[in-house]
């Protein structure tokens, strides 16, 4: 592929700020989001208090918000809610109906106050819209002495699956700081592409594939001056993913994820447009370049 080193950093920042993708501006405020999600947490706290079981709720942020790859207004806020020990004992005795039972309980509790509540049995989550810009996904969890934190997989009769939300955070933190920053920018940009192209790919799969891609990219440790080439190459990488592969193991966790659709053609379109944008900027056709990038990242990012 053709590589173009574009202008000085200040010039590049001017270009990308006009596209509003100075990704530090997309830093999600976890405290603010938790405040928005507080009504759901309070519903669970109140329920377990009434049962005289709550021994202090333990809420853990995981997923893209924990990895730093989320985009506010696009990414769900994933919250693991650790159930009290007394509930754990009752659940292991199947008094609540086991894994499927706890998903049903939490789903019904949220339905009392919120509309459009949906449950995902495979992921053991219950999602609800709490504000215009925030979808919250709650994952009820149990902690067992032998295996640690688990969540309810409601498929095939229900099982408890091991779950360690810290693994993904550790994997990102172990990267070289420049590589990590580039990885986070890629993941955020790809979420904008996913939204505006309606590409059938989950946020977690974006992060998994970006993590794999960044290991081999010649631009992985380069400054932001090369971000356009880095993002272009990532779209090329996505376009060439094996279409027959349906399952990926998440390298920075102990979970697996499934494809939700074929995103490769959407990625190919983005790759071709991004190469045109790079060529235009190299030819000092900066407004044309900005317009092309906005075709990937959305019309709101045009000047």
C-alpha cells in the first residue's frame, strides 16, 4: 500500500480537529455515566436490602469503558453487579432458578421502571436505555471461592461462566504508552465508522481485532502524524478478515465472542475512501481530504 507522511503535527491536528476526532475529547466520564446509571443500581440494592441480604453492593465497570476505547453516545456502559453472598448460596441451591432465574429477576426488576429493557442470555446481561446518549448493560455476577467472579450464561439450560474484568485492562496497560494511545484512537475511530456505516460488528470485536492488528503495524509506535495511515491500514485489515471465521477468543480475557454479521465490505469501502483522503491531503487538497474523512466518520465531522 502507498504510504504518505503528511504535514507537521500542528497541521494534522488542525485537520483532525475540524473533523472533531481529537480523541481525547471523547474520553468518557465514568463518574458521570455511573450517576446516570445509578437508578438501576439502586433498584437492585433496594431489592436485596428488602431480602436482608445486601452486604454492600459491588459495582465493576468493564468492557470498552474500562479499556478506554468507548465513545460516549455510541458505546454501552457495561456494569458488573456482584450479588450478595447470601444470594450466592441460595442460587447455588437453585432456589432462584439458577443462572436463568437471576437474569429473569434482574430483567423484571428493571422493567418496573424502565422501558425497552432487553436481556442477552448468551452474555448474561440486561440492557436498558437510561438517557438519550447512554445505554447501560448490567451483568449480575456471583463470586465463588474456587473460580472467582462468574456470570450467568443463560443458554443451554444455564451455566456460570468465569469472568475476570481486570484482564482486559491489564492487557492494555502492559502495552507501550504510544502503542496503547494509537490502539485506543483506532478503536474509537472504528466505532464512529461502525455507527455511520451501520457496519455489523460489535465493539468488543473491534477491540479484539485492533489489538491483533496493532502488534504488526509499522505505525504502531509512531506519533499522531501517522494516524491517518494507521487508520487506513486498520480498515484494510478488517476488509481481509476470514469471512468463514465466526468465533474469536478474546486475548485479553477468558471469553469468546461471535460475529454478528459480515463487516468486511464496509471496511473495504472505508479503506478506499481513507486512501483517497490521504492522497488529497498530500496534494494539499485539504478540504477534499476532510470531506472524505467525514464520509467515514460521519457527516457531523465536516467543517
